[in-house]
C-alpha cells in the first residue's frame, strides 16, 4: 500500500493522501445521527411481526394519539411508481406506512414520536396491532407455481416481470459434445453500511422549506422522490447529506421510513429524527443478491464454450423500491452470464419474483457477483469434466486484445484491455505449479488446499444509451460541476455526486489541480447539499470518477482558458503565447498570479479584456463520448485451505490482477479493490439472511449475521495494468464494484479444486462450513454408490 | 432518573440519567460527544469503543449509571495524546479509513493494543481488531497503520 504524498505536481496518478481524513481522525465528522437541532425528537417504528397478513386494526395508545402516526394520518401522501418504465413490469404500491397489508417481517406500520428513542420505543410497544395472517411466499421458484399464495391479488402470478433473453445461434447447442447442467444459488444478504440509514427533518419557517438531513448516495434524486411523495415543490425541499458512513448501493433508494419521517416533520412543527438501528437494518433495509440459476453450458470437445441456456430467478422481495426497483438484477445477471468469453449463444428465461421478504435493492456489483459466480463455476465444471486446468480452459475462451472492441452475445461492448494478460499475471502471482506440488505432497490428515480463479468485467461510465436501454425511470447520463475561483484565487468546486468513503474530496481536487496547475490544497470539493450543488445523480454504479471526474475536468479546463485569456491581457501578450503554471499565467516576459486575475474577474471588472463577462464561475455537465460504458476487468486468484473435519475455509493467499484504466489516485484504487474484495469474501463465505418457512428472517443481529473482520480478510496482493479508456476524460474507468464481483466465484472454485478428486460441487454461497461439509459428503456418497 | 458523577475527558460531569441509558447514548446525547459512533448497539462492531478507567469498553453495552465515579475518555479526549497522534498519522498515511464511521473505535483499539503490546505481530494486530467491523477498507490499511505506528513508537534497529 502506497502512502506518500506526491509533490512533483503531476497530480493525475499521484497517491495523494486524503483530504477527508483529518476530521474523521479527530472525531469531528458529522453523520446524520450527529446533527443537533433545538427541540429534536426521536422516532421509533412499529414493525410487522409477520411476513404476510391483512391489517385488521391498529390502535394508538390512549393519550398518545398525537404522537403516534399511521398511514391514515397522511391522506395526501402519494405512493410512488417504482421500477422500470415497462408496461410488463407490475406495480407493487409501497406506502410509507403499511395500509391494507403487510408483506414482510419488519415492514413499517406506525411511527411513534418522543423526546428520546427509548421513550419512542416504549410508545411503539403500546400500539395494538391486529393482523390476520396469510400464507408466506418464501421461495422464489415455488412462488411461480400456479398454486402459490399471491403477494398482490391483482397480479396473474408473483413475477414483477418475466423476460427471455435470447441471442446467437442456439441450434448448435443441443448436439454439443459437452453439455453440463448445474444449479447455483447466491443467497440473500444485507448491504451493511456501518452507519445505518438515518433522517433528521424539520420545517424551516423562515425559508418555508423542509430541510432533510439524509444518509444517502444521491440527495438530488432523493429530493425528487420526496417532493413527489409529499406533494411539495422541489424548491421547498433541501436535502443535506453530511458525512455518509458507507452506502454500497443500499442508500441509493428512497425507503418508506424516510418519506414517513418527512411527513411527520411537516405535521409536528419540531425537528424529528429516525436513526435505523442494526436490527432494523438487517430486517428492513435494502436486501440483496438472492439469485437462483439453473443453467446448461455447452462446449465443443476442445473446450470451446458454445452457449448458455436456462433459467434465472431473482428473489426480489415484497416491493419495488423507488426509483428503479431491482429489475436490473435479472437483465444484468443474464447479460453478464457470457462473461468475457467468446460465447456465441445465450438463451435465458428470467423471473423477477415477489416474495414476503424485505425489498431487494442494489449492492456493490449489482447482479454481476451472481452472474460471475455462475459462469466461472461453469467454466471450472467444464474443465473438471475434461480433466484440464481451469486456467487453460479460460485461455481457450477469453476474448483477446486483438478482438477488441468485442460485442458479447448479450450486447455488451467490451472496449479495451488485455484479459489474457490479467489471467496470466494472477496465475503467476499464486504460482499454480507450486500449489499443485503442495497438493501432491499432502499427507493424510493435513488440510486440503485448492486454488481458484475468477475473471470479471465491471461496466462503468455507462450513460444515456445503457440506462435508456434498461428503461430506467431516472437516466443518470451525465454529471455536473460548478467551478468557482474566488477573489483571492482559491477554488471551490461543487459536484452532484456524493462522497461516502470513496475519497472524492481528494481525487476530484487532483483532477482540478491538474487542469489549473494548482496545488490540490487550494481546491475544495463540496457536495451533499441540494441548496448549493448543481443537479447530479449521486455515487453508484462505479460512475463517479468517470462522470464527476469528467465534469470537474472539462469545466475546470474551460475556466483555465478564461484565466489564461485574462492573464494574457494583463501581460499584453498574445493568448497563444501564454501558459498556466503553478498558480500563474506566464508569458515570455512576465507572469501574473491567479489571485490578481481572480480579483479582477470578481471585483475589478474594468481590468478585464473588453467585452468579457465578469466572474470565474462556470457550471458544466459531462458525459463520455460513448455512453454504452467502459469495462474495467481483472482476474482474482485465491488459494484456500479447507479443514475436512469441519468444512471451514481459510484463505491462504489472495491475488488480483486488474485494469481500471488510468488511475487518478492509485492508493485510493487499491483501497477500493481491497475493500470490494472484503465484501466479496463476505458474500462468498459468511454473510446470509436465511428465512424459515413462515418468512421469519433468521439473521437480525451481528450474532447471527456473520461479518468478516480483520481475522478473516487477508491483505490482497494487487497488480495493476493500465489500458486507458478511449471515450472518457484521462482514460479513466470505474473501480468501485469490481472487487466485490469475483470473490464468491474464485473462492468456490478454490474449494472445488481442493476436492476435485471426489468432484464435489460448491454451488451455493456463502460457503459455510456446513455447506462445504455437506457437498463433500454428497459427492462421496455419490461416488460410493 | 439517577444522578451520576463522573469524569468525561478529564472534566467533572454531573447529570441525571435514566438507569437504562447506555454510556454511548449518555456521551452522545447528554455530553454532545459524537465521535463515539453506534454501529450495532449490541457490542459486535466496536465503533463505540471508549476508555473507562483506562480500559477499553463498548459504550453501547455499559449503562451510564455503571460509570459513577469513573474516568471516561472518548476520542475527543485524546486530542493531545502523543500515542494517538502517532496512530492517527499512520492511519492517514496507510489509507486506513474510507467512510470514517468505524475509525474512532479502530483508533481506540489500536491505542489500547500498542499501549499493552508496543511491538505486535500482524497476527496480534488482527486479533486485537477481531471485534471491530470496518465495511469499507478490508482492514488491510488499518493493520498496516498499526504496525507502522508501532515501528515509529519503538524504532527497531
């Protein structure tokens, strides 16, 4: 890990230490729960104890009627339409507080207001709820059988949407020499930002606006949703996202509690606060993953992969979350099944299914961890079937550099890179021959070891083309930046993306510093307040460095040009003969400081060139020149040790070879890779929210939801290649999600490698000791019979 | 309500608290010390770690009334602590934080470890952090930072 401040002035590519660290290290950050307003009161929610039921009655405690709220108290609240703009997508109206039915354990039914959270919870316990229980729908595949109970009576079945994705020549597949059918399951989990969700809201009587402190990944879009739900004009809502303690996708949806808190703030006349507790987070925040695959892979006798057919079920939970629900899970899962391989045929039936579980939302990697798990396991299964190294089978099928740009059968345009090089590098890092020697020399009783690979791509920087194709309700096709040089020459840049750990205050300042030839310490990046920042979509989908980086870069470049013109005027030089350097405009005969130029531009207009507008203040938007996306990629290689007696898996070595194009700050890239892999290991080995047959979630605390800690997560060895993107500023590609995509696949392949003598299959995450042990017993029983 | 007297960051504090109020809520809500973060409120994530009479403690698992007469120190109280300064600088240089929410607890755990064991091995560092959750960094930067701080505190020949 690099850590030295860079001083050479080449700010793009410098591992500049982060500007945001100081306040966190001093304990002076401000998260939503730290906001203090006079008269602030706390909210606690009454939540459904059952998975599915009709509400018969809700009775407020006597004497507390004015402090307890149900949906009946908000007759003018609007229910937002959510999901893609497709007629075939069925609507699942999700009220801020349950109205006629409850559809998952934890659904908010009533809200109680009191001076402290403890008192609000006391009140919540006194609310009398009577529900008549209905059969719970807990299995996404059984949910599609005709006899299944229905979540929404008006629907013909339990699918939000059913679609078949079919491409290429399917006729060759059924006679292919190799056809293997496998089922894969990536189980349900939570996003688990360490800061839970939170809202503080109050009506500002002077400004006549609702001020909402919200832990969110994108305040502007949330404001739009709040405005529609509350029936307020957007110019009477100000959303402030202060420090946000992680999001990972989970804070990129508008959830009902957030609407309810705002509606209560409008009613009670004093500030109100709701801070989600961890149990609420695991019960009723965004859930994720929960993919089920039933696939057939076809290959020729040399191991060339020909096609993939089958079904994908997405267990999407009880409601679609605003704005876009979880509909992209199915299309992205199917679309990414061919991976970075020369697979020519694809036919997948996708089912996005409503169940009596918390609604599904995005989580780092969105759908691709599941798709990567499925295709990369299939690759290893074909290799096992043929008796060749999985590494070798990948070599035979990976798209080559010469074939790029390569249009996959699913319609993704893999733009630039060298996938073979990434695989070779990762293979060399873990040293396959050495692992094979250790396996051969293993003595009975010693733990088994195995090596596994997973190749992934990470679409980022996708704009209008891709999001329109997905029929997204919100099309995040651009980002914006406002760049201001103040009279003293210091610079403030407002952006519409939302830093929640990614280090934007540092990386975006580096980009501006590069364009202005200024030290990043003189540039401040501001975000997270709809009152001060230009409209933007926020931070998700690995988009910030491409979009916001591009907006900051191009807008700052325009500002620099104006500075240069003013400087040339001051120096009485031809503009083509002056340059910008180190906070000055320089000609052959002299130089003028930015501070003098900025002073003139802001408060001494008479000194400017004839006819030039005053101010150094520009706002610009940016989208890449092609908006289908640019693909980061890489190979993960992991060596594991498996305890045969317990099924416990321990990671011995984890190596990554990745390429995310130009790196603005390699230290931050490494941090994203390591952090993403940590979450991917969580998905692969530890994290899961199982449900019983009644739809009760069985992991609602950190006692039963296993979070990986420092004793579980190794320091990953990272090798970088840099193939700049052709359609983005500086050649950047996104890097936020890639780390989380490949680990479940790499880990399962490594465990399978450890047991390849008995051909045990490890096709369900997380690979708990129990699942590993069971898979081995099943394989051995099968071999014995 | 119960009246309690204790020292918080070196200052004598006297307050009325409900017996059920956790030390964390007391510090955050009654004393306006918000560096102490709540990530789980059941003792698993470590974000709320503070010092009570010099020993690390999860302030979400301790009632405020249990701290009668005790000396409580939060991250705010370590602003002039040389050992903490070294650790904070190492965290900064090692990219040991991203969103920053776990950071106060991590700093407390790191300080506690290094004050007991000035030259910990990597395994000992990881074991000392085993009760602390960081969702962003994957721990590598934090482990690196603590080892870096250790080397700076006791230079090895």
